[in-house]
């Protein structure tokens, strides 16, 4: 791993930042995350808990809410894969937080490392079913803060204690649209329905239990389930890459060229991740902003920085007050913040990307067994 600081200039004046180049033949990158999906932690706390030697913040997340009585979940917009296991799916494009997506991109876009130990930028689509007798219901969500209109989503113990109500609010196009009034929730314990309710609840989900949440047509389908029915819930991510680790982020660089239609909003603190053409290197970049020492970068400028670092493909991650770079030197027991977060201190975030010395000793991910998830 090679770490360096850099200075350059942009439309906002002076630009200062941090860059980590991880050679995947000698080291690893993986998902930094809190103990549950619907929670936030600082990058330094997650890095220390998972024994990372460096890390940056990750995907955009549900940080605020306009729906009366609905609390922010703190969970991320895009997919997460940890230890080869699907941890959560992507919210509909219109439900995400952050800058507008470039044309042709989606909340399903991720960056990560495949089973081939090479870095990739690709798209992950959740495919799943809820089967009971001769009935099959499409599963369109996994531990995510917003479900597609008319859809059904699965929530497991890894979701956490936060209310699942946010999952039925907004629409596929507009995040602030009202919450659905046609909802249902079915609890499945070890493959058997134990209850069906018209109210979407909260609280910790016990081990061996899955809570199915539906809205509109999805709610109608769940209401047909009855206590005692046997149910099998299964899911997997489909896409061109079998990921060992993946985190959401929208593409800004592809085949060494910035994407068309990148937003030109004023310079700001930014975080990005990229991969080399051969997939052997992962690049983590944080640009400071909103200070006299560094004015920040625009998204096109961020894409150019990734290109100059050696990336062929790259994504924009959460920025602003979330942008954080942490690292520890040999002999140090914990990481320290190496950049200058624009809030003046670290912000608690939904996830991050960590760098680890090697695969040896890397904490295993949590979640359903195997690369294709299955809930009881």
C-alpha cells in the first residue's frame, strides 16, 4: 500500500487531498460497516473495530427525513456485499441521497473486489422470491430503507432495531412523496409464518426470523399469507462480477474517460474510489474542501484526479462532511484522521472502504450463509 498527500488546483482554487494505492496482490480492501445495516459509525471506529490500516467513507445514506414521524435509518443507498454475502440491496434511483446520477448510471452500481481478487466497477441487481405452497412473490428489496412501489422486501437480524416504516415512504421517482397507506408486514420464524399485520414495525429481529414488508400490490400479496404457512425466502445478486466485497457509488470514470453528463455543481469535499485497468490496484481518494487551504473539487475534477492516479474505472462516494480519510502507521494501535473533515470532526456514516495488510486475519463478513442469501 502506498499513501501520499497531494496538492493541485481547480475551479475553487487550491486543492489538497489524500490518496491510497492498494496493490491487491499484496493487500486487501473490504467493507467497513457498523454492526447492523441501519446504523452509523465514524470511519475511524469502523476501521479500528475491523483492524483496517486505512479507510475512507463509503456510499450516500439516509441522513435526513421529511416524512412526519419517520426517523432516518442511517442506512446506505446502494448494495453492500461483505465476505461474498449480499447484505443489502439498492433503493430505487429516485429514493437516493446525493448529487443527481449521471445518465445511464443507477443506485445498483458498485465498486469492489471479486472472487478473482481483482477490482471491478459493475452493477448488482437483486433477484429473489418468497415461495409459499404454489405461490411465488418476487422479492424486490433486502435490508434497504426504500422499497420499489408495489414491492416486497426482506429484513433480517442484520437490519438492526430501527423502524422499517421508511421502506414504504416515497416513490420510485420522488423521495419526498408521501408514505404508502397500503402496507403489510409478515413475520417468518424458521420458515413458518407467525403473524401478518397491516402495520410496519420496528425493533430488533431475532435470529432465525425474517420480516417481509410490502407496499401496494406487495402488501396485497403478503396479506394472503396466514400463520402456519410454510415460506421459503431466497435471493441473490445478479451481475457480471461475483463480488467478495462491494459498496455502492455512482460511476464517474469508465475506460479512463470521465462519463458524459457529470454534474458541475461547485467544488466541495469529495471521496472517490477507482480500480486500474487490470484490476490489480484500488485507489482511494479524499479531497478536502470548504476551507482556505482547499476549496474542494467538482465531480469532473474528481474523475480527472482518479484518472491521473492510475484508475481506469471509478465512482463518486459520499462527500461534504462525510469525506474522511483515516490511516495508522506501523506500531500504532489505532487509526487517526489524516484529512480535514469539513464539519470540523468526523461524521458518523453508513459504511466505508477499508484497506487490510492481507487476506490473513481479515474478519469474516456477517449475514446469510454463502454468496446467495437465504433467509429462514
